[in-house]
C-alpha cells in the first residue's frame, strides 16, 4: 500500500506530531524502522519527564496505550491486508492501560485461516515490532479458535473479554464479543469461581502475605491483580465496561470506590516508577528500587525512620486497605452470584447476630449503633463456633462504617475488656480472628498502640515482615504449639503449652513484645509501659501482670544467651537461671522466644538454633531444680566428664596410661566445655594418630567430621581439627569451610601444653541444615582442610565468592567493641558488620595482623548482618586491658572490614 493512502490516526496525541511522522515515512528516505524508533525514544523520554514532574499517572498510562495504538496503526499500514483480518488489543492493553514496560498483548483476528501472502505479512509485521523492542505478545486465531481456547482456559477467556480493535476490520471484534457473552460462554457463576480459585492460588504463591520483604506489586495480596479480579468479576456479572458505571447501584459505597481508585493510583505510580528504574517489566519491589522510589516520591530520613521505611509503610497500608476491600467485594459477589436464588437457613445466635448458611451477619443494621460491644463480640462468636466460616459482606461493611465507635470510652468499658479476654481464651481460631480484626480495622482501634505499628517495617533482611504482621504470626505460632504437628516440629514448646497455667498471658506478651518498635529507645522497656496498661485495663492479677511485663522486657534474653554466650559454661547458665527465677518464667520465655524467632524470618529457625535453645532450657531447668544457692561447680563437671570418657575409652581398649598422657596436656576448660562423648571421640583419634603417625600422610594434623548425635549441639555437622598450634590455623580452617559454602555457627578453640590446637567447628550448609549422611561431602571437608593447613605457614588466601544480590543492598558500617571482665582470662570482642562471603576468613586475617589469639567464637547471622562474639587474648595469652590499645584495635578492625565492604562490586 502506498504511504499516501495510510489513514490518519484519528485520536489526538498532543506530544506526538503525526503529520511530521507521516512526512518522515513518506519523504525522508530514512528506513521506517529508524523513524519508528526515534518516535518511541522521544515519547519515552517525554513521558518519563512528565512522570518525574508529578503528572497524573492515569493520564500517562492511558496516553502510553494510545501512543502504542498510533504506532501499531502506522506499522499495520506498512503492509497490505485483506478485509477479513484485524489487529486487536487484549489483556491490560485491551483495557487501554500500558506502563513503560508492560506487555503489549495482541491478537491478530482472522475471519478464516489466513492465506500465504497474509501469513507472510503477519510474520513481517511481528518481526518489525520486535525490532522496535516493543514487549509484544501475539497470537493469530480465528473467532472459532479463540472461543475454543477460551472455554478451556480462564486466563485466555479473561484476556479476550477485554479485547478491542486497534486497526483493521472492527466487525471481527464485534463478532467475537457476541460469542463471549455470559449466556454463551463462561457464565457468571463459573467465571467467579474460576477467578476466585485463581486468586487463592496466586495468594498462596505469595505466602498469602501483603507484607513480603520485597513484595510483588502485581500478584501479592492487595496488589494490582486483586483490583483487576474485582473488576473482571463485577463487570462480567453486571455487564458493564467500567466499574464507574456501577456507582449508586449497591455494589460498592462511595468510600469503597474512592479506596479502590486511590489505591490503584498509588500502585500504578509505584509500578510506573519501578518499570522506569528497572528498564524492564519488573513487578518485584526489590530493595534497591524501594530506596530509589522513596527518594523519587520525596520521602526523607528522620530521627525514627529511614525514607525507605516511610515509603514502604505507605505501601503496606495501601495494600492492606485493598485486601480488606477485596474481601468485602468478593464476599458480596459470592452472595449475589453463587448464592443467588438459594434459600439459606437463618439460625439466630443471639439478639444481635444470626447465622445465614455458614456466615455470620448482624440481625439488624443498627446492631453496632445500639450495642457497640458487638464490634468485639462478633469475633468472639466466630472463635467459639467452628461452624461460622466468615462474615456476610453487608456486616463487614457495617463493621467498617461503625468502627469509629471504638474510642477511649469504649476501651475503658469493663464489658469490652471481658470480651477481648474471652477471645484470647477461646479454644480455637484466635489467630484467624485477630487477623480479621486487623483487616477490618478493629484491632488497631481497640489497641491503638497496635494500630501505630500497622504497616511499619524495618529495612533489613532479618525482619521480613512488618511489625503488625510479625506480631500476628507470633501469636499464630504460639497457637500452633497446641496442635498435633507441633509434637514433631516443636516438641518442647508443645509440651510446655500442654501444661501452661494461662496460655492467654503468653498471647498478650506476644501482642506486646514489639509494640514499641519505631519510637526510639529500647523497645523492650518502652513496651512494658503499654503491656502494664493493658493488663490493668483488663483486670489481670498482680502476679499475671508482672509475668507479662517481664516477658515483654526480657523477650530477647533467651535468644541472646543461647546464640551469643557459651552455654556450656556453668556460670553463664547460672546467671541466666538467676534472671529467670523459676520454671514458670522459663517455660513462658522459651515458648515466646521460639514463636518470635520463627515469626521474624522462617530461615532463622533451624536444627542448630533449636538445639541451642533446648540445651539452654534443659541446663537452666537443672540449675533451678538444684537451687540457685547451689550453683554447679566447675570441678564437679570436670571430674564427671573425665569419669564418663574414661569408662568409654576403657571399653574401646585404649590403655589408661596413654589416655592420661593425652589428657595431661589438656586444660580444665576443655573438660568443662566438652561433652564426654566428644572427649572420647577426640582422645581415641589423637591416640591413633600418635600411635602410628606413618599411617597418615598428613603427619601431625588430624581432621575429623561427623554429624552431632542426640544431646549437645545436635543439628549441626562437627569438624574437629587437631594440628600443631600456629597463628594461621583458624584463618586456614574458616577459609577452607567457606570455600565449601559451609556456614560456621560455633567454634571452640583450645591449646594443649604439647603445642597443639584442638578446634571444634559446628557448621551448616547454605540452607541451614547439617550435612546428614553424606560420606563424600564429609570426606571433601577433610581433604580441603588438610590441604589448607599444609599452606598455613605462608597463608594469604581470602575467599572471593559472589555476594548475593540482597546482601549488596546493605552497606552497613562495622562496629567493634572489646570488653574485659575482671574475673575473665580473656577479652570479649563483639563485631557487627555486613554479612558477605569470606567475612570470617577476613576477620581471622585481622587477628593475625594484630597479633591476637582467638580462644572461642560464637557466630550469629541475622539477615544482612552478622553479630559475632570472639574471646581473644594478646600474644602472651593475657586479656586486653589498655584502653588506648583497645580503642586503636576497635578502630582498625572497623576500618579494615569497611574498606573491604566498599570494594564489593555493584549489582549488575
């Protein structure tokens, strides 16, 4: 077709000069591809500038679709077409919506199977669009083929329902639409069921959480797909083109429509900016984009929250409101579509509520006005009646309309306090009802302190949920300890819950343990004030109030002691037992700690942490039974360990004099901290090594590996190294383990009088699990460490493994603190720094360069950062006491770690 005969695109685009574009195509002699590319580049630049200047995002989204319509119009007329074919927009593009890198979904619709010349033109058109770098998805079908595919696939059906003609014969699109009416194709009932199931599946893939650390703004609950689901189902049922046509018809209130529109505006703006930043159709709000968007949208750091945290707080509140609205509107559609014409039995519950089918509803519309406590009562009824599956849409709306009645007077009413305590004591459904209360805006009003942390996040990899989502997950975990599955996964917690005096006190502590996050200061101490006020308002006894407040204040204690201190030291256990005081406090604290860790980040809880927690519980329980006035004596442990090991070694046939010779070079600390089983294992191996050194080509070096059995430190792989004591041994071992992608969680280091070092490392693989029965992997560990230890005299290797993308986003300044207690024979060094591969090896090199001796290490990784504890001495085995020297060392350690962090390559 001649260019002069190309029809003018009729819709106006003020930023695109069509006349100039047509002249360029007709007269410039420049290849059409370049002319189209120039137009696209200019439009992209123009619209990006308008976005950054604050242009309304709806205008940009619609104008981008209109611009692509225009391009496709002119691209289409580069070729000749019969009257029996047309180009249709489907999916989001069919709705007239396009973000910078959205897919441009096209359907080339033909009346009959295209002839060879038409097929050739279709291929050339598609190739031309690909060469333009447009993100097109296309299909070529007849009307019959479209209907056949759509009948089998709800996604295809949904895309076709939003089709429109871009260019070509419009009669084809009209004919297709005639085949897609609910009377002929996907009736409203089947369509609703399919879309609802599709949404449930999509939510499950996103862990049914609005609050993922790096949320998917399209597919996560409360995201754009939820808005589209409402659109699709409502428009299908009511047979309208836009939701606005439903205003005043009872589908949604004015407030709900405003929430829907403003929420979509916000998410569209985020998505538009995200596409521009990523330069691709990115739907995940990754850390680096969160920071950039926060800056783009004008957020600033303040004394309490980073700009990115403020931005994400706004994001989470929007998606939470949208998920609440999604619940209401889909429940309404369920009632009007699936239950249409169905007589549901109505069963009175009391004078305020009744059961219609299996959903609860207010008996009259004035229920909450006439009896405000019903705003709590409805959730108590659901928690105590397993037959109630949900809330009628009309009643959800009544709850939302009247939640303003929850004020200071409401909260001060003893009747309401009794209702809330009744909910906490309910036998089932507590976490479900608390989640409902949160979603309907009730919990944050009844507990205003909880409302203040709704949607509040911390920008790190440790806390992967917002404070409110984490809090509800803590309570959910506590309730799960009462289930049958808990006896296998959390046996000790299950046992504790089964005998707990008042589980509701645990739930209250769970609700309040993080309630003061984001206020500045110690949230544990600040939270006590709120917890105490709650307990008084709900008429708890002085004893119960003290227990709840103690749990809130000490909720981090057990985790810190188990992971950062040497729990094999009887003095550590005694100090912890003195802090706890009795078994009841120990039980409640253990259950709270396990629930808290598992709700902070699912990756944190592994067999190693479970083992540490269980050991600390058992040691503390023993200390409490013994009596705090009768602490365990180190000499007693020393003698008991030796006696047990001696018996086992005798049974193995080892000569007593050889055993005593080996032991005579060991210090007391070794026998106090190591189990009799470990002492036996080490001693037997050392005996064999020295008995016949020629049998091992590695000379005086011994490397043993095994998976810990039941008891102390089970849940990890043990690596025992016995080698002549040299400065670089620790650096060599940790480098070798790092090369094998193994994470060290504990290290016990001893020096013998005979000039050997005896080091035990407890390691897990990258997924946080022991190596189990993997003989080849264990042999690989032994061979790798033997090889590294042979190079120890001239050791300089530091691992350079790829840093994961998420870790690169957090460049944290390192902190080092050295302290020395008068009674200790060593100094304690605490290092907090950004996690990265090879970090422990680098720290070991720092010890070498500063002539420090390492005696023990506790390694703790918390998301993007490590919090490691090292027990060190100077080269003379003396603790560090010179304040000036300590300050110099602290500064040097931080400088060396941060210098390395600064050299990490940027994310590609």
